[in-house]
C-alpha cells in the first residue's frame, strides 16, 4: 500500500515532448477512484448505468453498426445511450472494430481525456484477436493490452441487437460494481504505457493526457 | 484507341504497346521521358484525368514498376504508362506540377514502397504509418506476419485451416489422400 501511494506521487517523465513544451502539460499519474460508501456507490452505479454516454468516434468499420442503433428501429435512446461529441462529456468508449496504430494513438489520448468512471466496449473480432487483420503490419491484435476493456462483443460485424445485448450486459456489470477499468488502468499504468509505447513509435504527446 | 497508339509510336517511337481491351492499353517507357509524354497526353490528347499511380514490386528482376493510369473523357479510353525503376535505389521524377493530387500518391508510394520523388512537397511527412522504422511494408521481402507476431501480442489459440483440405476432411473423411 505504501509502495503504491509513493508511486502515485511520482511524476511522469514526458520524454516524448520537446523541452519547451514540458511546462505546458500535466505530469501527474492517473489517480485511482475510491468508492464513497456502499449505499452511495450503489445509487451512483444505478445512475451511471442509466446514462451511458458514448464518445462519438468511429474507429473502425464496426462504427457502421452504431448508426442503426440511433435510428427509430433500434432506438438506443430507450436504454439511456446517447452519443456525445467530446471525450470530456462521454463515459463509454466504443471501439468499433479493427484498430490501426495511428488510430490507437488517438484512442489512447481520447480515453485518457474521458472523465471517470469510464468504460470501454470493444466490438468485433478484430479487437479480440485481430480478426481478419491478424497478420497485418498496421493493426493491433488484442485491445486489452493497451486499454482496460469491460465488454467484448464478438462478431464480424456484430448486429445492432448484439450491441444492445452488450450494452445491457455492461449495465448489469456497472450495477454489480464489477467495472473497474479506470482503476485497473491507473494501477497497471506502467504496463499499459509500455505496451502502448512499444507500437506507437513516435510518441509526441504527454505520457498521461489528462 | 488505335489512333493514340499510332501517335505514340510516331511521336515517341514507343513500343511495345499492350492493348488489353479496345479501350485500354499499356505502354512501358523510360523514366526520364515520362513527364514529356504525360504533359503531351494531358495538354494535346485530352488525357486529362490521372486515375491513379500504383507500384508493383518485382522482386525477381529487382525492379519496381510504376503505372500511371490516364483517362480520356472524350473517347472514354484508358492509357497506362509504365516505368521500371531500380529496386535498390528507386527514384522517380516527380510530376506533382501536372496534377495536384500526385503529391498524395507520391507520399504514399514513398512510405509504402520507399520510392523517392525528389522535390515532391511533403514527401517525408508520415502518411498512414507514423514513426515506421522497418523496411517499407509493401515491399515483398517484408514479412508482415512475422512483424505482426513480433509486435502486436498475438492472442494464443488461433487456429487456421487450409479451406480446401479442411472441407475435404469434413465432407469425405474416409477418403485417403491420393499419392
């Protein structure tokens, strides 16, 4: 515990930034979220589960399955899902399918800018094991090495019904207090960062983009 | 089509010309004459549309072949101009002054095949691959599978089948393989 607390006070190196930029960016590590109390947290989880706001960022071909969700036939607003334009307002990051290295860099940046508690839904087999792009030079194979993933939705591509099932499963997990992606990311920050930096070779942003 | 072929032969003594269809032909020319021919085709012969530039890596003969595909809206014909470049030091004359979009093609070719186009704007900026430090990925001696396994943490348990053998096994399990 003591060790962990010391670590959370360490500063990040921000080696990717130029010297004159370092003062402009934050160098604090991500902080873990401490639950408030059993009943308060239960109420908060109920509220969180019923207002899942999606970051409107289609990262791969799977994003095409998000459009029908918004239409009258599937109508995702019934479940409290709504697309939001910026990471600061969003709570759920939907990774839509294959992820190239260039996109991953933007995804990491967006994920870190989202306010906690935040959840990641990865849809499509590409995020699980690379899918049909498993031997490509430019797409990652498994997303959980770079971001903490709460729900995987299989399929290539999953139908909107599968997405709805995935969102409902996510709601159950939130209500049961089983989604701890934010703390997982903060606790294993060095491991995630090492994996990310292994493939994003021109790391020219702060280590933690808060 | 025959008309433009005759003109090309008369004017530039270019042969052989491969006629693929009655509205499509390909010629191979020397790389230094390409801007000449392109300019003439664009300004005099109505080949105003550059459809694409593409590269093929011929590992066996140590060459990289560039194809400039032109389209003529008046006669609805396509003409492909081909250039062979040395594979070890591929360098080509830039033609970005003829069509603006050539810049983008040349940036992409530079990144994916390592072809140099001296004087082309923004050539050294990264295009799709940021911070790439291997040999260009579209070269045929680049092993994309080996690179992927080395880099992207493959999830264990993936199984692949040869579709032909797999269906044979599944449909006719009693039959032995002929030898």
